[in-house]
């Protein structure tokens, strides 16, 4: 470490970045929504809800808002009758795809089958 403490400051900055990333990925439904959007592409709210078993309208809406605010998901209002809204991954969300896939593969190897913890 440098005598001026630069190493400590850099490690603190790295931990802060990791905290910011886990705030996005650490919520129960976020990785599942990213994975679903990665597999299904742009999709409407009701179709997304049907694809993600067990999620409520409220939680889906809040999760999509969180992911949109984080720059991971985009929301596109389609001017049609009736008006439709579609959700898709942004470039940042697409870049999370391999990470989510690795997490899924890890879970297949190391986690026993059964109910997910709450």
C-alpha cells in the first residue's frame, strides 16, 4: 500500500461499486426478470408477468421501475389501440446476460433442487 493510503481508498471505491451492482442484482426478482427479458426479447407487462411464475403485479411494476432507473431495462410506449408498453434490456442489461447465465449454471451445479429461499 502507498504511504498516502491510496490503496485503502481504491479498495473502498471498489467495494462501493460492488454494493451498487449487488443492489441491482440482489433483489429477489431482478435476475429472473433480466434472464426472462434476455430470452424473450421485448415483451409486454402481462406477457412478462405470465412468464415469471409467482410475481405480483405490484412487485413486477416496482422491479421494472428499479431496473429502468438503473439503466438495465427500457420501457417503450407503443402508440396503438389500445396503447401498449413493452420492456426490453438496454445494452447494460444485455451485458448482464452472461453473468446471469453463469449464476444459473452455478445454481444447477451447487444448489439442491427444491423451493427457493424467501
